[in-house]
C-alpha cells in the first residue's frame, strides 16, 4: 500500500495538469519516480494519456474537414476531463488505475 505522501504526489500529477498541462506533472514525476514505484506508475500513465489524447485531438481536428471532427472534438475533450479526474481520485485512493482508451508508449 502506498504511503499518504506517495498517494498525494500521484494525485498531484493529475491535478496540476489542469493548470500546467505537462510542466507540473513532469517535475513531480521526474523528482519522485526513483523514490516511489506508485508515483512512477501514475507519471507514466499520465504521460501516456497526454500523448494519446493529443493524437486523438489532432485526428479530430483533421476530421473537421469532413464534419465528423465537430462531433469527435468535444467527445475527446470531455473524456480527457473525466479520465483526468478519475485518475486523480484513484491515485489518491492508492489504486494502480489504468486509464482506458490510451496506448502505452512509456512502460
């Protein structure tokens, strides 16, 4: 079971992403990844999530040419918000949460 500090740092990775998209989470992850397997897991999970949803957003904007993107872009945005909140909650609860719909480049 992760300690309270580990859970807080892992949750902060997700929470700080609302204010600083990748700088805040990157700083926490780089500082704490060697000290805590739990924080390392959530840091990797967040950055896999960020990469995946950047690709989804890019594809949605390209698909706006054929009008499908106007439907997909808001769906991608809402899912990103929901999964960020769920990731923060699950990290604070001490769970190893795998965000669905992402491809894992960082292992």
